[in-house]
C-alpha cells in the first residue's frame, strides 16, 4: 500500500507519477471540493474622526470644559472561499484566464486545474500549491491470491483501508508577478480522514488491470495573507478520486 499526499490510500500500482502539465492526469482522479470560511480584518483600531478628534463643550462659565472625543473602531469581514475562489486566486497568481468549465481535481496525491472533462491538466500550479503529510494512522486489509496452472501464473488482489493523517497545504505566489499586484501566501493545516478500496488482476503475461476508489475529508484551519490582506481560514477539503488502470 502507498500513502498519498491528500490521505486517500491507493495501491502502489495505481498512482502513476505524471507532471502537472501532462495530459491526461493520472488514471485515478476525481473532484475535490474546498469549503473555507475566511475572516479578514476590515478596521483595526481605526480613528473615526480626523485629526485629534471631535470637539464639544460642556458646562458654562468657570465650569466650561472642552472635550476632545475620538472613537476607535475594529471590525472584520467574513467571507467564503470555494473552488471558484481558489481558481480565481490561481488565475491572479499566474496572470491568466482559465477556459470555461475549468475546475479543480485530485488524484489523491496532488491538486490539478483541469478542463471541463475533468481529466486534462491545463495549468502547472506546482510552484504555487504544495501539499505535505505526516503521521498517518491506517487500518487496512489486503488479500492477494496467486493461481498456478499449466498455462501460467495469474494473480488477484482486493483491499480496503481507512485512517487519518496530518495534512499541510501551502499556497505561495510571492515569487510571481500577479495580475493585480497583490500576493497570496497562506498555510492550511488539518487532519484528513480517508477511506479506500480497490482490486486488481494479473494475467499470465504479467498484464495488470485494476480499479481504485476512495474519499478523504480534511478538517483544518489556516492563516496568512490572501491578496495582500491578513486572513484566518477554517473549513474542509473533500475529495473523491477513483478510476481504473492497466499496465
């Protein structure tokens, strides 16, 4: 079994490493859904009145007093970032416009921007988005069968697995010249819960066919700067990679 970055677990044969700009993307792939709530500081101890403040008077005669009043306000906004928001950030980072129907996908290992078919990568985002994992805990059961006959040796395998793993997603376009001149640099840290199942067969000639499917949900929080504005992030990343393969 092989651990993948987004914490879905696939067999060692299923995950074939391809460059992010290759077409198509790996055989095992599927939609990924990002649902984040983002808090950003709007006012930070900001004076309401110009200069030293607003002046008023109280009392009269010797008791007359001049009062200088200043009001300081702090407030924040709450917004959501979903797939469309991430695609918009990537367009800004890369100074490009994705074609209609562009969407996010994952092979259980990396994040891709793909065309409307969901299988062809249309942008290289490896310099902007990186994903790392650590400390996986896994429960899995794999059963392999080797059959020996006069015509040769065949094999089959079935397996299921589930578990959790720490995940860190980094977004950093600070080395790029963005479309609007702002930069985005943030870290999203969470724990992924995943499930997986798969099966494969091997012919007498060594030809392997198989299928894999899985799900993962990363619950986490993040912090950093989005388009130059300090931001706090919380929410989920959900993926459903699946597919067939042969070699």
